[in-house]
């Protein structure tokens, strides 16, 4: 079976963050591919990837980038697949630059933007899974189980507090 989700990132230095998106997808048994594609260092590759993603069977794109983070928006400009943008925590501005670059898309070309850093990457994987779960019952069941497990873990930890 082909990958349903593509996880792309602007640099190998983003992997430290984007691995959490991949962890979410793996936990939910979703086939994905991961690639480094840079908006400013490999612009032609970025356009080729975005243009061909749908015909290759990709259903959701997760794009992580830091700093002047134009990757999610530029990919979204070249495909009508849903794009989830993950702001990577930058050194200079702690990821506020990444967040604003990704979240403030002008009307017409949406990018679903998550929180900065690890939580955002984790949620990007989960959100992609939730999108797929609209048409995939097995994924929907796995998501339900994961939620149940989270609830039970919190209730148990609360009981341990006494
Ligand atoms: C962006 O520049 C990447 O997404 C990365 O977050 C940031 C820094 O890249 P490197 O200098 O670490 O390659 O394109």
C-alpha cells in the first residue's frame, strides 16, 4: 500500500521535532513517507512534490519548518490536498517566527497550523489520522482506543495522588 501521509521538513535539523509526527502516525498504523524538502534551497523539488502528491496517493501533507517558514504555505499553494503546518522552534525567536509565518496565510490557501515544537508535531500526526478516519473505520477505531487509554491514564494517575 502506498503512503497516505507525507511528512516533509525544511532541513534535517527539523527531524528532532518532526519525528513526533511520525511517532503518532506509526502508533496509529498509518503508512507515511518522510522527506527533507526546502522551500528556498530546493524550490523546484518542492513544486514537483506538491504537484504530484495527489496522483501518488498522498491524502494529507504535514510540513514542518522553522524561521521564515514558507514551506507549508508554498506547498499548499501547489496542491488542494490538506496541508498541516508545524512551526519548528527556532533558536533566534523560539519559534514565534515559524508560527507567524505558517499561521498567517492569506484567505484562499489554507494551512492548518499546530502549536510550536513537539506538541505541534505530535498533534499534526494525530490530526492527519483524524482526517483519514473520516473514510477509514480502522483508523477511527484506533483513535478511539488511544483516547480511551489517555483518559484511563489520567484517572489512574489522579487516584495514585490519593
Ligand atoms: C528552515 O530553516 C528549516 O525548516 C529549519 O528549521 C531552519 C534551519 O535550517 P538549518 O540551517 O538547520 O538547515 O529552512
